[in-house]
């Protein structure tokens, strides 16, 4: 086994196919970037829903979170792959099933999945901000949306940056699920290479390229965790601060 891994001929063949790995790498990178944006946007909305006084909004958030946290990501992606084109056909009134590009399928799949986890992180962060700040903001004429945008969420994100970065790391690794539906991502390219040649070197290359994405994020998590210890927890804002934020 060790001899085959160190075999220079196998490595030469592997590196001669490196363009295919780079193609998969950039597909994975697109899925990660768009998936993160979707997870952050939807997770923030759901996190706010879960902290409101509206029973309906809290129920929507809870049902979404429980569904996505208690069903496997591979099942969700395969379901989208098989049923998505047919659902789009019905919605758009098309004559045939509407094909979903692999990148779209990938980032929507991991984005919707991680939005459930991001929403829980957002909810925890919002709950760490004293409720009196919302009441003080409203007493100064802020609407609920303005209070969240200018007062609550800025403090929330300072507290939750480390766990949010951890979710980003998990999203990068979970993007490999796209290989199940021949999405052309890095894991799919590696599987294709190993299936063609039978050389495990393909997986070593995949590990190295995933490391290129994950290592900077891991360093960012460590930095933010150290930095967060120096950030004072949310304090009660005075009227002058509220008025300044409202003018902005």
C-alpha cells in the first residue's frame, strides 16, 4: 500500500490530470460562496423570527430548523436533484422538466441546510443582547426593523462571529455531497479519477485542495475567538447612542 502511494509514476499521472481537479475546485468554491450567502441571509431572517413575539413567525422558524436539522443532507440534495426539475416544470408551466445547473443545486442544497444552524446561532446571539435595548430603541421612535438593523444585529454579529465561521467550515466540507448527483465538484472529480485509474493519489489531491479552502477559515475562527474575548458584552445603550444610530 505504501509503495503504491509513493509510486512516482502514479503521481505523475495524477498531476497530469490536475486541470480536472482545479475545475472541480472552482465549482466547489462557487458552491461555498453562494451557499454561505444564502445560509447567512435566510438564517438571519429565521433567527429574527425565532425571537419575535409572533407565534406564527416563531412556528415557521421552529418547523424549518427542526426539519433541516433532523433530516440528512444527502437525502435533501438527492430529493432536490430528482424532484426539483419536475417541480420547476409545474411552477413554470414548461413542456418538460427544467434542468437545474449543478452549482445552483449545490449551493441551494447546502445553503438551505446550514441556514437552519445559522438561525440557531443568530437566535442565541440576539438573546444575549438585553431586551431593554429593543424597548429603548422603540421609545426613541425606531421601528422594529430599524431596531434590529441598527441596534440588535450589529451587537449580535460581534458575539457570534466564531460560531458562524465554524458553520462556514462545515459548509465547505458538506459541499462534497454534490458528488452524489455528479455535480462536477472537487469530490466528484476525485472519485472519477480514482474510479478510472484506481490510484488513491486522487484523494490526496482532493484533501490538499479542501485544505486550501478550510485552513484560512480555521485560522479566522481562532483569531475571532481570541478577539471576542476582548470585546465587552452587550451593554445598555443610552439615549444619545440610539439617536446617533437613528440618524444613520
